[in-house]
């Protein structure tokens, strides 16, 4: 009933998408936590509804780590398409997909095809960590990748887990075959420090929230 009333005055909605996958010493749900939280923090002051995060993505290379779950690419694309179809039928016309996992980018190509079949709708696809957040990362420390300090926020940590003090040297290459990737990457981090001060992480977070909020407010044509 609340959403019916909302649709009388607005047609925007946000869909966070992530992945359940190894993140070294961080939560398996790191990508889900970050995608959903940055979307909620951005949307709440605007009153735009945020759907629950789509918690499984394409992460084939990590399936040798227990708990890492990968959809097939065609499954991921089909699920996002079905979500858009369902919401479109209810009257939503402006969709912001906030992505928290690099492997999900094929869904960006799909949304372009979907919009071609729904010319009265708009779909934005946004990798939340790219853009302003990554500019802050590079100011702080340019060495960081998957499961490094760049994803170590207070809300992605696990209780009772300590982080190595030394930075990890990035592997020279990783390939794609899951068991080979695990052999080369070891603990799951792709290199750099494992943690940095919270005040630095909150600078990155604020940049991400502001960018998502700006898209929700002004990203529509």
C-alpha cells in the first residue's frame, strides 16, 4: 500500500546487486553489504525505495573457495531482466541498478537491450566504487584490490578476525580456472594492505554515497 501511494507521485526505484564470494579476512557478503548499504544511505533522504540486494552474481573464478556461489552469466542477466519486467508492470519507470561486483557488468549490456524494448523507461547501471570513491582511494593508497583494505569497512568485518599487518604483494597473474586462482591468490586478497584507518574509509564511503544520491536525483534524461 505504501508503494502504491508512492507510485502516484514518483516512479524511481533502486536495485543493489552483489555477489556472495570469498573476501579473504572479510565477510563472504562484502559485495552485498556494500552495494545495499551505499544505496540505502543515498536513497533514504530522497524517499526512493530500495529493493533487497540481489545477493548472487557471476564469480566463477572464486568457486574453489568454500561459500563462494556463482550464477551463470545467462542466469544473472535473466534474473535482472525479470526484476525489471516485474517492476515495470507495476508502474516503475526509472531504475537505478547499483552494482557491487565487477563480474556483474554483463547486466549493464542487458539493460541497454531492455530499455530498447521499453522506450518510456530508463535504467542506470552504476558500479558504486568507480568514480569519486576510487579517486579517494588513489589519493590515500594506490595499491589495493579485491579483498584488500579498499573493501575493509566497519560493516564488512567479521567479529574476532584479525588482519595481517604487512601488505601483500599482488600475484603476477591469476588466470580464470578456479583451482588455479586459489593456488595463486592464497588467502583471497589480490594485494596491498589489509586495513587502513576508519577515517580514511569513511571518506571513501561518503564519496560513494554522494555519487549514488546524485544519480538518483539528477541522472535521468
